[in-house]
């Protein structure tokens, strides 16, 4: 690891040992799991009841909390960094470091370090107008307190979870009302504090030693007057933890790669995150030097003008082509808590436009899948054993929480080391309809664990607004190809050389069972869910160009206009057009469950019929 002189201050915490015993004064109260969430708002009476509890463990980030198993009690033990202390600043104490030293039983110097690391919070009953406006516009900071952490998704750029217009932009009035309801704010500088103020101290901050890899200047992939693109090492969060404001992507980039200046020549106090990458995933992360850059990046995401490529490693070959799956919308909402830490997906589109509103469409394209070898002696600590490994190149069309991880797992190809999704490999939401599968899923959920090591996924490259950046070699190596190993996937059609036996051998089969063949490449954009499109089509029964042609917009001379992904058309059409580019033409074969089912359609299409379509996406309106 390279050394940087600015590391010295942060290295202090590596040797920090703080007594975990709590004060016995009436002012000192241990916090429960819920009250220790700095973004949680409750009534005063609820807080008082919780504060008097004897629990001292908090689950601040349920999606990223590794725990250990206690074999003696058969319970999962929370790590030490999740413990915090709630207390009230005693009378006549106005120095924050003195109050922290008393609460955490540490020296003044150690208290200052805890404050500067971001492990100290204070409850503010009222915010001034300037405080709120500073947070909304991100233009200034208080002289004594920096309110550093916003609710998930705000002021940190759109993370891609809602690229489509699924949430309205928050107004200033709504923002002010919400901020007034939030109580605890992180304090980042030693300052004065009013006696009687509730404070929260994390005496054992969570550490992320991989942040110091940013001392390697090769991890700075791109910089201009607005944006900075870095190669984030795995096991480093993009946003601050409740107990650690410094050791995260923007904090360490600023410390080890800065200082940066804006286009006006002003110093950048701290770069702003434009999107998120999971802590256990390394690769390209975009930061902005100012709020305007954040807004530009967010707008580019909404317009689908950002291209992202991922590298993924699995022990099963991933089917090539587009994969369209669906996530339950509420599980991807900002600030969502509770439920499972992993995301289950469905391979079947919603049956109606009304039901589609409760789902989020997830689209990715696997453009390459090749067998590779991994050297177990390369220093990464991963032993590939005698299993064949495969490296896939994935184009991300939409961006959702855990999207690549969840979709590959649902295809039966979970990422290596991904202990959150490996146990549920091959399980999808529609399989819950069978009792045996429901029991299997219950058993699998008992085994899911948040990864404590880098997983087999890298944000490999990103392209936007003339910016091109490519990450370095992933932790598993260059992915040297293995000669003589087949990449045929269970979900892909079996290779057939005699086309008289299988005339559709060249077609790609999706997870839903649809087959398609692109006969004309498109050069336009892929339509988003709910967007109106104009299309030509011709439909047959039995086979393409058979005498049983049942409909054609080309014959009528009138293209069909409909909204993609809303249930206005049959499921197979929603799936096909949601992955087509404007100008593209393809032949699709739809099993009856993606067409008109067992009922059929009038006297034209019998029940259980397979449909053959020649479709063309003329325009996205």
C-alpha cells in the first residue's frame, strides 16, 4: 500500500481502544436499535421510551451489516462498531470534546478524533432557515456544525434506482418540512454545544482500510473542470457510514487525491457523489466538483445517456442477450427499511397496466460470457477449487438496487463470493406459487449474509457526455480465457447445427421462454417504461410466412402506437419492445403464456397458440 502524508490523522483510529462501559449518571442512556438510526424521526414520548432501554446495539444499515454467529446461543452477534452511546450534555459543559470524552470515557484528544471522523451526532430541536437552505442548495456550511448526511438518495445524485420518471423531484417546501422533522445531525468539528443537548457517540467507528488505496494516483481515471472519475476499491462505501464520515469514497478521494478546484478556481471542500456502487463492488465511480455537475449527471441518467459496463464472474455460464426482469417497486424505494436485504425478481411481466405500477422493470444485456481461470495464489484469498469460472461483460440498461446481482442470481448464475445472493440462486418470485419452492426459499433466506469480501463484480467502464473511463484490473485478475470449454448455458437454446431439425437454432431464448432474432439493427434509444412507441408488425400462427397470417399493420398501412411496459399489449410484446432500439426489426416467437394464454382471442387465435411476429420499432414518442 502506498503511503500518503495525509493518512496520518486517519491511522490514529487503527490503534484506538475505547472502554465500552457506559456512564452510570442519570443523563447517560443506552440506545436501542431503532433510536440509533440518525435518520429516524419519532415523537418525543417514543424516543424517551426507547432511550431508557438497556439495549446498546444499533442496526444503522441493515443492507450492509456483517454479523457473526454465536454457536453457544445460536444467535447472530452484531459487530462492535454498531454500538453507540446516547447521553445528555451535563450542565456547565459547553465544549463538545469535553462532553464526548465524558460519555465515551476517552481523552480530549481521542474525543477530537472521534468528532473529526464523524462518529458524534447531536439532536437539534430546531433548524434555522439558513441551515435548511444551505443543505438544500449545498452552497455553504455552518461554522460549528456540518449536517453531513441526508436521507438516502438526497443531495448525493441519482443512484440509478429511479432512472425513469417514477418519483417527482422534491420541492424546496417539501424538503424544508422533511428536514424539520429530522433531529440528529452529525458534528464534524470540535465546537461549543448547549448543555442539555442530546448527543450520540459511536466509540468504535467502523473502519474501511481499503480507502487508503486511493493513495495510488492510478485510481484517478479522469478529471475535468466538473467531474472526477475514480476506480473505487472494493469494500469501501460510496457514502458515509453513521460512525465514519471520512473513510468513504468522496472523503478519501478528497484527502488522498485532492485538492480539487472548480471551474471558477474555487477549492472543492469535498467532491459530491453522482451515483452509487455497492460497498463490496469495485470500479468506476463518478463524483462532481459542485452541485451543478450532480444535476447534469442526474439529468443524463434520466435521459438514458449514460452507458455502464460491468464485469461479472460466476461458476455457471450466463445466457447471452437481453434479460428483462421485474422488481417489486416498494423494495427499491428510497429510504426503504425492513424486509429482506436481498432483492427477489420476477421473470414474468405484470399482467395489467394497473399492476405494472407496483413493479420496476430491470433490463441488462449480457454481451459476452467466456470461461476463465483464476489464480488462487494471486493474493486475493479466493480459492476457485476445481470449478470452472465464467466472466461476463454486461451492459446495464436500467440501474436498480443490486440489479446485476439479483438478476444473475435469478438466472441460476450468482456471483462468486456474493453470500447475499448465492443461497437464493435460481429462485424467482413467481416460483413462490409452489409450496415446495416456498419452503426452499425460506431455507435459503436463513443462509443469506452480507458479503465481507469483494464479490465477483466490477463497474468496469462508464461513458457519458464525452467522458470515457475504464477501471483497472479487477481483484480476480485479467480473466484469461480457457480454451476448449463450452459457454452453453442451461437457459440458452441447445446448439443445433442441422437447421432442418431446428429452424430456430439461431434465435436467442430469454428467461421467459420468448425466442427472438434481430433481422435489422437499430441505432436509436431503447424506450423507457411507460413511453409511447410506434411500431409495425405482422403476426402468424404455426410459423413465419405461413398461410395463417392473422394481422398486419403493414397491410393496413397504419403503424400501431402503444405504451411500453404498461400492459396495453400482450406480455411478449412488452418484453420484446422494452429491449429494442429505435430502428430495430426482429422476429419473435411467443409461447401462449406470453400471448393470449389458454383462452385465445375470439375466433382468430385459439387457446394455447404459439405466436410468430415480425416486429419493427419505428419511433419512440
